[in-house]
């Protein structure tokens, strides 16, 4: 029997393609999910806006200082050095922190890690961010000169812009979504999501109530891991319409009559069926038989 | 009947361990949101133990449990703890100390070959610029942009040129001058470094064009017999600044070389190693350019004696070379 979902595992394709394995020194494999190009761009946009706002504040502050002391040298120096630090060290400063992420990356739940899973050194953070000079500022310079210059120089600038586009769009052209900076620093950007642990459905389950349904082994054999974990989601979400629909589908599938329409009954039925099936499947898991989904006859 | 259910272990697996996981999560939150310094001694002992317990719970859960929410939670918790424990960094002040005692000089020694090559290219293009202008003074205007020459061209009088290198500036504003020089030079150097990624071709171009420019300026001053004075005027900050620019070019070339010719390593590994080393050199370059900016903005304008200028130039050069070549050799 053909079973494509089992062959691919339990996760959708686009998730598998972005997942990388990291084996800890203890020998356990952890899965890291690389940030998508979209969230990288989003994070950068937030950071660019923060930089822009900071620059405006710096400029306004310098002008106000100039107005109050009437001497140009101090405000000008503050502005020049502030702009220099902002341009070159904004990203480095934030990524050097414990969370290894700029405000933009934090907002989109991303962080920088070393590709080999080891220590993220100061040199690596510097290298990946100094590279922004050709990825961000060089195209910007070409763009501005293309606006300002005459005809012949404008074409030259546009060619330059095209050339720098190679660096700008580099993350789109490799599997690991590496920027030029990531490439020379040996880093990559991964998702940093913190899923909360949901309440234990088995602990809340009343065993006598489950036994009252008296599910037969045949009824518990219908579904596999994939379906039972979707059922777990449904129970956690606890949406009445979905519960009623799912309860109806399962009753039909296992050949029980539909008592349906009543949300409380359906919830109780699903809880009991979930508990019974999960315990059944987990018991088989202990014997080394994993039934991946309803198509999996091997388990 | 319910006692007959043989799933006792599985049911209690989570209840027995959940307190540990919550404790680990609280510790990780503390480290990430506040600071690792907030951890007490007990916490420091606990953290690795909790990490290993969670990791082993993850292994067991993957093989025995179908609770997807729990497995996802354990994996995320283990990953966070892994990066805190294995990715931990030294405190900032010790990183800075390490940079000056061994990181920087070692990085510079690591790109010695590239530095020589870039220096050779720089001086060769300097000579080319010089001889081009000597052979035909019309080249000068082609090589040196008007705003940069600022009247100091082949038609300038010896008197005008002498003034340009010995006279104190009319206006005060040396500190702004120094700041502008520092930020501008640093930006160009960082650009030269970053462009190294494009197989170092733009880096070569940037270094060569600077060399030609310098050679052409030399031709203008030499033709009026001011070569000695011009060298002093240039080198008082130039021994630091030119060295910094050569190092920036060499760091760029180092990356370009690793990307183009990775050797025995994979291209990624070679590029990563070269990039991290180059970045350390670049922080050093920014520091050197800060020194050079101060020398150029203040010392050069205030010290007009040729020999004093030469002495400062030689001292700075000696400091850099000795520092780079012998600092912490055996670490």
C-alpha cells in the first residue's frame, strides 16, 4: 500500500526543508529551524527603521545642541561619531548579547547561532555585520548616485546596483538562507520559538469514563501517530464546532452510531477516544512498533 | 479494572519530571532576560544537571510518548539550554582584553602573506603613478581629482606647495578634521574588507587607485624638490594610516582567497575561518585609524619640523610592527 506521508515523516515539506540537525555532545539530535527569507527581511526592516529613527534623533539632538552652545565643533563631532557607530556597530552590539539577536530579530523570534553549533565568537558577529557594508550601504550609495548623477554616470551606477544585487539577494539563492555575512562568519539565523507545554490530556482523563466506552482493539487500530496528534491539537484548541465535526468523523470511521450534536458528549467521547488510542499506540511503541499514520500497516 | 491498565510509567513520566523542566525554563529566562550573573551558586550547579535531565527526557519522550506538545516543548527547552551552556561567551571586558593580548596580533600574523602582497601592489601602483606623471605632467589631472588636489598640482609654485605642508591651518577645527578623517578612512577600509568577498578584485582596485594617487602627488612635490618634506608630512600619520589601509586590504584579500581557493577545507569552512580572522584585523584597523586620525588632525598641524615628524612616524611604525610580531607569540 502506498503511503507517501509516512515516507516523508510527520511534518510538512516546507518545514522539513528548513530543518537542520544538531547533535549535542550528549549524543541527542536537536532540530533547528532556519529562518525564512521573509522573516529575515522583516527583521531587517524593523532594525533599519530603528536605525533611521535613532539617526533622526541624533541629528535633531545635534542641531539643538548647536543652537544652545552656538559652536559647531562638539555637535558635529557627536553626529559624525554617532553616525559611524550606528552604521557599523548597531547589529554587532545587539548580537553580542546573550540572546544573540537585534530588536528586529527578537520581534520575529530569530537568533544567530554558529553553524557548527559551537560558540558564537565576537569575530564571527563582527564579520557577519561588517559585510553589511556591501550588502546594504554599497547598493544604497549606488542608488543615491544614480539619482544624483548625470546620464553616463547614472548607467554606471545602475550597473553597480545590479552587481550589488547579487549580495543583497544571496539568501534567496542557497538552501541555508545564508547572507554573504553568514557565509564568511560561519553563522546562520534560526527560529527561536518557545512553544508552551499544553496541559497533559492523559492526566486530566478519567479512566473509568474511558473504560465505559469499551473501545475494542479494532477501533483503536484505525488511526496512527499523525492523526492522534492532530486530535491532540483539536482537544487543546477546544473549539465547539471543530469538536462536533471531528467527533462525527471519528464515530463514522470506527462505526459507532452518531449521538452527536451535543458538545459535552462529543468532547467526552473525543477525550476518551484520544486517551484510549494514545495509550494503545504508546504501548505498541514500547514494543518498537510505531504506527505513523492511518496508512501505516507496518506498525 | 483501571488498575490493570499497564500504562503506569507513561502516565507518570510527565508528572514526575515537569517540575524540573519548569525550573530549567525559569533559569533560562533569568539568564536571557537579565544576566548570567543573577544565577546563584546553586543555580550554576543545577543548570547542567537540569539540561541533561531534560535532554534525556526528550530522548525518552521521542521513543515512548505521542504527546506532541510535550515533545516540542522539550526540544525547544533543550535547544535553548544547549546554546546557553555550550555557546556561552566570556564577559565583554575579558573578550576585549583577549583581543589586545593575543586576538589582534595573532590575526594580523595570520594574514602576513596577504599584507605583503597588498603592500607590493600599493607601492607598485605608487611607482606607476609617479612615473606616469613624471613622463607627462598631463597625467596628473587625469589621476588626481581636482577637489582632492586642491591646487597642489603640477603647475603649483614651490612656495604654494611648501605652505601646504608646513603652514598651520587658518581656522581652528582640528577636532572636526580629525573626526572626519577617522570616520571616512574607517568606512573606506571596511568597504575594502567587505569587497574582498567578491574574490578580492574590487579590493585590489581600491588599493591600486590609492597607490596611484599617492604616486601622482609625490611627482608634484618631488618636481619642486619637496620630496623630503612631503614624506614627513605624509608619514607622521601615514605610517599608521597606510599600514591600517594595507591591513584592511589584506583582510579583504584573505577572505577573497579563502572563497576562491579553499584548499583542503570545504569552501564554507575556509570562508568562515578567514572571515572571523579578517573581522578581528578590521577592529584593529579601526583602532589604528583612530590613532592616525588624531595624528593627522592634531600632530601634523602642530608639529612642522621635518625631523620631529620623521621621529613620530618611525616610532609609530616600530610600535605597530613590534606589537604585531611579538605580542603573545606562544599563546
